[in-house]
C-alpha cells in the first residue's frame, strides 16, 4: 500500500514566523507532488507542485523535494493569520493515470 | 467565468434513496474525478474518467455509480447500497502541464443522511 503521511498537527506559529509543513511518501518511483490548502468547510486549492529534487519558490511559499529521503515539505515565510488552514500533500497513486493519493493533512494555526 | 461547479451545496438523503451529485467544468479538461472526504481524513478516490464514455473505479467505488456522456459533465450517484454516505464530496478535473497532470477542485457537495 503506497502512502503519503503527514503530521495532523495542529502546528501553531506566531504571525511573521516561518511555518514548515512536512510530508513523507513510500513510493520511491513517485515523480510529482502537490500541496493544497483547504480552509474549513471549503474545497482544496492548489498552492504548489514540484517534481524535481530541490526547491521551488512562489512568493511566500517554497516547496522542497528530497527523493533520496522520500520527503516533501512546504515552507511558508512571513506567516499570516489568513494562512491558517489544513494543508494537504498529494503524490502519485500506484499504477494508474494521474491518480493522486492524499495525506490526511496538517492543520496550521497562525496566531497574531 | 471558467471553473468547476458542483451542485447542490448541501444534499439530504433519506434511507434507501439514490441521490445524484452534479459536477460540470468549462475548462476543457479531459479527465475528471470524484473524491470523498471524511472528517480528519484525506481525500479518497471514488471514480475517475480520462475521456468521454470511459470511467474507472477508484479505491472506494462500492455503492457509487458515475457516467461521462459529455466532456463537461461527470455526475455521481450515491446509491442505497452505500451504507455510510455522509461526507464531503469533491469533484476535480485535470490538465496536462509538461510532465505532470494538475488537478483542480470544485467547491464540493456536503451529503447528509436524514
């Protein structure tokens, strides 16, 4: 059973700090990963995708992929209360066309 | 205004009743998906469709059925065989961007059992 694992949190950080969200995966062949943000009661919205080893930056967000260690992370710089949400990590599911497997999500709370 | 729409926002099902959730997209995406989300859990794939008139079972297809008669539409029917249907249902569609397919979600339908 290929899996994507996340710490459920909550991860609590003060406003302005860096929030670090982590995800590990079991399938060494996985190529692409996605981070989604989900506000309470709403649907997931795509924040970042990454498929190469290393870092990918977009504004205050940086995604990091380490295929050797099988982890992917999301850093949020200058965290704001509006960043408070659940962050879902997703990676490729086995043996199928673009099927994704999602982690259970990490709840982030940014306090003023 | 492009996007993915789902209706209704809330749906109530009586015991033994079949209900159908609507999903429409005008993004010209080929692939569409249905997920179920339970509190504190990740999304689980119910069905997916790569092209019109073709669809495949996901990880939890029992008690559900779908059709894909048009590229824009992928309705999900929750049948009476699904004994625990209360959940948040999410429809997604995807487009190929280089080496990867990126999925985008509709606003969701919350199904409750009376």
